[in-house]
C-alpha cells in the first residue's frame, strides 16, 4: 500500500477478500500482537502463538470468500477470539489446564472481560494511529512504515530514501516519532 492508500478496516477487508496481497499482509501484521501476548501468558510460546494465529487468519480468509459472510466484529476481535478458542482447545487436549474448568472461560492469565476490554482498547488505539499517520505526511510516513511495518534495516532505509548516512536516518526517525506522538496526543485530547 502506498502513502495515499491508507484505508479503513472495511476497505482492507474488501481488498483481502479480493486477494490483494498488501492488504492481507497489513491486516496480518496489525493484529498479531494481542494473540501473541495472550498465548505467552497462557502456557504457550511464540511458535504456539504463530501457529494459532495462522490458523485463525486462514479461517478469516476462507470466511471472507464465502458467499453471504458478513464480519460482524473487527478483524482484530475476530482473530483474537478464534486464536483464543483454538489455543484453549489445544491446552485442553494437552491436559495443561484443569479438567473441570469451564471450556469458554478457562483463562489462566485473566478473565474474559479483561481480554475483551484490552481488545477494545487496542482497536481504539489503532483508529487513533490511523488518523495520526494520515496527518503525519512525508517523509515521516514512509520512514516509519519502512521501519516498523516493513521491518527494513536503517541501512536499507538510508539507501532507499537517499540520506547520507544511518545517523541522519536515525535522527529523522526520532523526529518523526516525536511528531507522531504529538499528533496522537492532539487526537486523544479531542475525544
């Protein structure tokens, strides 16, 4: 996705349903962290988290290609819920949880309400971040996108953006982050 292609979640979902690779990758990256955190705090490791998340993402992908399917929650909520349910089923199979614990609330690291509250907070944060990134402008948008979303090295970004050295690139990244924080604060103050 290019700078001028910042999209709403609904537009990203439609693009994913049409097999647009960049939208799919973006949605995949943006929604992984809560699942990772949940599984790490509930007897799992990074490989477990990746496996559960990939299964959940495949389920979402297949559902989006079904005729008449309407996603009634956000992508993040859907992926978190499916990943959580897959992980709890996995734990139950492996006998890592108490046998008499209720199936749908067998959370080792917190309550269901806490999990949904954190998902709602995360969604609100993403909306704020989308708005802030839209107002950020170039070259900051490209810098932060390259570093955080595309996971490029400072050397690569320096070369691609035509800066003299990585010191200049790191300095720009710092200034861009500070600018982004100020924009986020302004948006948060308006709420």
